[in-house]
C-alpha cells in the first residue's frame, strides 16, 4: 500500500536564524533581517513553483517587541519597504496576500499598508501568501474567545452551538486550511507561539539551515520528507486495522 502524500497544500514557516547568520559574519542583526526578507520573497516564488497553495511565514511575534528598540525600529523599516515590494510581486505573480496577527499595535501606515495589500490582491488566484505580523497564537485565541463571548452576550450564539469550527472561524486564519507541513529553520525544536490551534496534526520539520541561507533545494527537501510521512490523524495504520 502506498502511504505517500501529495505536495502539501499549506506550508507554514518559522523563519528563524537571521540574527545568528549576521553574527557569523560580524554584522549587525539588521543585516540578517534584510537578507531574510529577500529569502521570503524568493520562497514565495518557489512555493508557487512547487504547487503549494498556501504559504504562511512568521515575520514578527507578539513576543518580539521585547527586542531592543533599535532592532524593532529596523524591522518596522523593513516591513515598510517589503510591503511595497510585495504588492508588485503579488500583482505580477497572481499571488493573494493575507496577514494574520493583531495589526493594531503597528504604526498606522503599516496597518493600512497591510489592508491595501489584502484588498488589492484578494481576487488573485495563485499562491496565497499569509504573513504573520504581531502574531501570537495565544493572543489570536484570546481575541477569538472575546468575539465568541460577545456573540453570546448579544444573543447571536448560544453556548451549546460553540463547536471547533465556530472557534476556527473566529481565528485570524478563518477560511484557510490547517497547515500540512511546518518548517522551522535555525534548528530550534519549538513552536514559539505559532499556530497552536491550527497545527494540531501538522507534520513538523526542523532544519539547522539559518533562514538567510534557505533556498529552493531546502524547501524541496522538506516537501519530499513530508511526502513520505504517514499521517494518521489519531487513527491507525491502514494495514493494522484488525
Ligand atoms: C528570526 O530571526 C526573525 C525574527 C524573529 C524577526 P531571529 O532574529 O530570531 O534570529 P536568531 O534566532 O536570533 O538567530
Ligand atoms: C519565532 O522566532 C518568531 C519569528 C520567526 C517571527 P523567535 O526567534 O522569536 O523565537 P524564540 O525566541 O527562539 O522562541
Ligand atoms: Mg530567533
């Protein structure tokens, strides 16, 4: 029997290791972030080439505000530049852009830039590129619970009708299928508050490659590894059902 999977429909990436990559070169962390942005751009093309339908990239976590003012300010500058570039790339390549995370904490121009990106690319039919900015899964779940509570308060929803789907549809990822494959670069074996609800049955691939060094061949390796995984979703192996 054949356990092989198709190409993952949704790949989520924790792009880690920009700082270490810069340090190895005696350069400031911002140099690693700049290089990392170029790699995101390339990965959007590459994922489309491989037939991946959804790509979610973790750009900035709710915990990343703890970094130095200098690093955070540098990252905001990069977001501004790359949001503009992304608009062009999305239009040229039929990419639909979405963002997840609480954008209210960002400066107004970044928040409205993200709105524009979503609005102007919403009818594109190629890869859906989801960028997680000021994203934290606990924060996302907390905001979803608040929405549900408010619906119950006004009488639009009764507690008995709260299902897993009701919760999922109040998350930032509403309408997006759960990730099939999660790739973490930089070698750490942890989720760092990423997609906690959505990754319940996601296959988890960790590579020591630092994000600025991540290339198409690394993406292909992860996808090939995924294609040989046997996914059971809590069931049993096909040949062991008795
Ligand atoms: C990931 O790289 C990018 C962001 C979190 C914005 P890091 O900046 O975490 O790089 P390392 O982990 O310190 O090497
Ligand atoms: C996760 O990386 C967040 C992003 C890639 C944006 P971190 O570098 O912030 O995670 P930890 O601190 O190693 O858990
Ligand atoms: Mg890191």
